[in-house]
């Protein structure tokens, strides 16, 4: 899961940079909004990578309230 969550933002950054450097075919509003939309495609998976780095974030806590062991 971490591999996919890391690979997706890396490819999204390349996609974002391409469209940010080629705004010619877009209207002014689209040229501003499209990079913002693609930026979320970079930030959201990056946040998930950060959360996944802590192995206990996506686990159910045990009945005592402590995160369960891996």
C-alpha cells in the first residue's frame, strides 16, 4: 500500500508540472483551476503516505484503547 501511495503522488507531480507549463489551450479560468485540482491529487495521497508511515494509524484499537500490534 505504501508503494502505491508513494508512486501515485510522484506521477501526479509530473502530471501537474506538465499541465502547469502548458496552459495555452485552456481558458484563463481553466488554466487557474486545473493546476489547483491536480494539486489536490498530489496533496491527498501525500497525506495518506504520511499517515501510513505510522503503522498504527489505520488499525483498530484494542479494547483497552491502545493501538493493536502489527
